[in-house]
C-alpha cells in the first residue's frame, strides 16, 4: 500500500492509502481481501481505482479461486457481490465510486474506484458532491460468544471415548452381533443408538462441507437439521449465514459450531466431531481443539487409521494416503497428552502407509516406509509389548516387500528376526503375538519352498 494523503476524522489523523491496481493481476482475491483487512485494522482508508467487477476478478488458477467464482456466481441474485466482499473484510464500508465525494477531492481520484473505510469512520465522512453506492458489512459476529472461554462440557466423556466409537455399531451388524442383540432384546435400543449417531454424524459432515466452502451459518441449532430417508440431512434456516471470499479462521468456524456444542450431549457431540473431521480432515483439527483438549488427537487419529485401512482395501490409494496424513497430524496433537502413546501411534501410521504403497504394488516406496518405521522402533526395542508387536508386524510386512522385489534371502532373514523377536517375548496370553508368530512361520515355510524350487531350476 502507498500512502496518498491523510485526513482528520473524529479528531484523528487517518491515512488514505492506495492499492496499486497493477497488483491485482498478481494476487488472488483472498490475498486482496486480507491485504485490505490489514490496512483497515490499522485504521487506514484504502482506495483502489478499479471497478467492483475488476477487483473481484481473478485467474482461476486453483480450486480455491474456482470456489470463490462459484460463490459469487451462485449468490449474485441473492447477495450483492460487494456485500460478500464487505462481510469477508469485516467492520468496513465499501464505497463503489463513480464520482468522487468531497472528502476524496484531495486524492484526484480516477473513476470508477473502490474505497474501503473502517466502519468507525463512516459517519464522519463528507460524501456530498459524489456519486457512489455504499455497502456496509453485516455484524455477523455480533451475537457470537468468546469460544476460548467455553466451558469444557465433555471431559469425562472424552476419557471414555471408545465406548462411543462408531466401530461398535459396525460390530453389532457383523458376526455374532445380530444374534446376540436379538437374544438380549437390545435390537431396538441399538438401532436407536445407531440412528442418533448417523444423524449427528451427518450434521457434522454437513457443517464441515459448508465450512470447507467458506460458508458459515452463525445460528446453528439441532432443530435446523431434518433427517432424510437416505440417511442424509437437510439444513434449513439460513437467515444468519455468511459467505466469505476467504478461508474462515478456526475461531470463526468454532463460533459457528458453538451453539450446537452447547445443545448436544456427548454421544451426539462425538458423532458430530467424527463427521466434521471426516469432511475437513486436518483443517478440522484446529477448530475442534478450541472445544476440547489434545485427547481428541487420539480419537481422530484412530478413526483416520481405520479409514485409511478401509480405503487401502478398496484400492483407493489417494484417499488412503490422505487419511494417513490426517492421522499423523492428529497423533502429533495427542503428544501433549501422552507422548509415548503418540509416538507409537505415529509408527503404526507409518506401517499402514507402507501397506498402502504395497497394495498399490509400489514395493520400493513401501519398503522405504517400513524400514523407516522399523529403524525408529528398534530404538525403543524392549520397552514394552506394544512396541514389540508393531516391530514384528513391520518385519513381516517389510519381508513381503523384499520378496516382491526378488530379494528372497533378505526377506527370509527378516522373517527369522520377527520369529526370534516373538519367541523372546514374555509367555503371556497375547492373541496378537500368537497370530504374528503363526503368520511368520507360514511365511517362512512358503518362502523356503519357493527358494528351493528356484534352486532346482
């Protein structure tokens, strides 16, 4: 910004600064909004000698630019584009000037022009002699609360989060689940729990979708969401919604969610949280951490690992890798609560990511990830059963990658290492260790048969 002059408003010296129109071609609309916002926070008046259409126009270079274009095009019949711009900047009056008013005579303004004025100065401007349209930003945060002062309502529920985990709903439909439910007369109760979970999860997903698309509903209530027969929901009552030409901040998203948070019980909130995370992934983390402590990193990380495994099994490599990245971010946040558990979770994510590459037949990449995880696990060898189990699993998987790369001798040695490790563990009744030992023995036998056949050729 370039200082043009200064004027006295409300007994205060106020700079009028110029936004160079030549810079518009080199900046995104979001950057322009943030740049103007920064000047307004310094109580400056910003002048840009272009039309509204030119100020809003930008190259469709990425998904976010295309989203802003869609927002402007879709809402043009309902919301003045200048209103969306003003709401995105906040606490501003946007003047669309075709003839300069008296207070701008000293600027030698070329028309058309956009003038951005801090709301506090609007009533002190001499607009006589000019031709302009004035749009003031809505006070869309006026009725929101300080989300950083919210009471932590679910600290106890957070500790027992596994009881509310959605995986329990899957288990009731699988194996002996249906028979057991019927025998105990719990079918209706469990069906009701599942409906409540799916309803709140759908709300979280819907709100996450809105936030991802720079759309904030500022008066969210449970009664604004109507369940549909297809398991989705319909969001009604959009009277206090705001559409932004920039990404909303974590605090702004939390302000939008806060009324729901205060309405929900813990099972509803747990389901909402998972739905919001599923839609926004890592962008959801900063928002949810405003409501709860870093323990949610364990919840969201474990969910992401499960989703990564599912995507891997379905052959969706891109989604699986993205879920692994989300899991890593969540578990890193969990370090604040339990550093040792977080470290082990991160190694598990590495092994799952290696599996993703392996299933995609990217064996070299898979082996590199396995080796990295094993190197870190070896540093903590002997610390506890969980570390040793993960190391055995990593050895078995890395052996499979070595075999796929025709490095059979190395694969056999890796399997023998896994077997020795399993046999060295305390003789506790650990089903997973027994399973890993059985797997290792079968793989050694199969590999040795293959090597003997190859030697006879």
